[in-house]
C-alpha cells in the first residue's frame, strides 16, 4: 500500500481547492488552491506497516478542564456537553498541526480536525490505510492522545475540480461518494466516542451560484442510489438530508455541521435563506469560515496557492475601518440566528501573526488568532461553540512557524476561559 503521506501529497497536487474560502471585501471570490488536503495523514502511535485495526488509544483527558460558570442552557453549551467538553468556548487545531508538535508545545486542543479527501479514485482517503477507511481511526487515535475531540472535514465534491458540479449527475461518482459517507460513519461508530463532521466546504456556495434561482431543489444529484436514502429527493437538499440520515443511523454520537459560503449569495440574507432551503438548520452546528490562507499571503500574491482577486484580507482589529472583526461577527450572528439557532464552530482559521509587512512563506501575517483569543467573549456572543485554527496550505503559517503565538494565547485563554451561556 502507498504510504498515507505520499497519497496526501498527490492529492494536494491533484485537487484545485481546499475548503474554507471566506471572500474578501469583494464578497464574490471562492477559494482556490490546496495544501491541507491530506496533511494529517500521520499514523504515529496508531499504525504498523501501513495497517491499523481502528479504534482509539488513550482517553479524552482534560475534557472537563477549565469548566466555567455559564448556565449551560444555550445550544452551544448543550453541544459542548454532548461532546464531553467543558462549558466554555472550545479551541482546536487542524491542518498542518502535527500531533507530535502539539505535544511538544504542551498544547491542549479541544478539537482536532483533518480532511477526508477524494471519492472514486485509488488515492481517495479510504485507501490511505488498511482496512479501508481506517484513516478515520488513525485521526481519532491522535485526537485521543491530545485529549481532543476528532473533527473530520468531508471534502469529496472537488475530486474532479473545484466547483465542478457535473459529478452530481454521474451515477458512478455518486455511488462512490455515498459509499465513502457510509464508511466514514461506520468507522466513527468503531471509534465509539463523540466527533464532529464538517460537510463539504465551498460546495454549498457553488450550488447556490449555479442552481437555477439559487434553489437547491433545482440542482440534480443522485441520492436515492444509496439504500438508506432511497426515499430522499435527487437534488442538493437530498445530499444534506442523506448525510444527516447516515450520521444518525451509523454514528449517533457524531455532530454534523454544514458550512455556508459567504460568497455564494449577494447578501448575508441570501446565504441564510439558501442554507435553510438546503436543510442545514436540521444539523447540529454551523461551520464558520474566515479565510483559508493567511492574509499576508493574499496581500503578497507571490505563492501559487494565494492567487486570488480581491482586497481587504487583513482585518482592522480596532473595528474602526472596514473590513473588521465586527463586520465578520455580525455575519456570524446572522448565520447563528437564521440557521436554526445552531452553535457556530469556526474552522481552518489562519495562524498568522499580526505585522505591518506581508511576510514570507510559512511566516505570513494575519491577526485572526490574535483577535479571537483576545476576544473570545465576542465569539460566544455571536453563538460560538468553538474555533479551530489551522493552515489551509503547506505554505502558510503553522504552530511551528508562528513564533509561539498560538501556544501563548491559547494557554492564556484556557487559564481564564469564556463560559458558554
């Protein structure tokens, strides 16, 4: 079998996008470029000779550390309890955050996120370990060793091109797609503990743009070919509904969330209305996105995976000029209130460090870590349950190259955490 890191690199080169592209001030440009697609495919402590039996090692130690005095009545508090976490804003890591590096820095993430990439090809994620799909349990074991809840970004729809929706009417592709979904939940059932699944970043934005009248019921997709979803409609709403059916049936301890794309509609209200039509309000949480690369990388335009039109990547922390963090948090609150009152989990949030200069490879500027971990109460006020930080490409800032920023700010936050209402 090909080592999982080799497969991950091949997928990085083959896929044109990783999810998580919040747009700039232009509000119209989806993400392009990839790098995190399979970066978590390490198997330390969990595999031998490229095989694993699944399950997990270790326990989610520290799941009640930093408990606080919130009432526990909010949707965020209730989901935190379901996940076995403390009643506070959760913080996590993903992307290029290698488990050994997390341990060496003494970090205690609540959540640990990795991608599941590809459908219907020999290099797709089910083939990264043996038996098929055991990569899920490798990640879960790594999360357990950190004392974290595993989070999986199910990212299949870009297998044959970012924004290519032709595969929705390709019966062979969709059969492989649904087989992967079932497999993921079956492997999570083997894990047997709480986990989160982030369903198809960017895909929903492309459906909103390409469906007639932005109506997901008018975007054909093969759904009823998977027996568990035989009664569901063959359209984009059926995809969301089927993911929920599969999760509830095979892995009921798993929480499922859908990510709105702020560039998918002309206004925030448009995006909210579209996600309601999709059925995202029937899920367990909403996936929030800020930017899929460090702001400085887009400012500099020197990296191949940061070539994107737009401006305003670096937000004003003083909230006096636009774009700023209050602008973003207003959108977050609208998603929270408009999509079933579900809690928010920020995902793949860049790890760059505040600076005047744009920076360079692996050392780009950004200020989202700095702002979020210094203002956690604002995320909670917008409906936040947690925030996951991670590089969206191998050229971006990581916890190995951020000069200790995340280590210092996360430890300071956990020493005085913000309770969930």
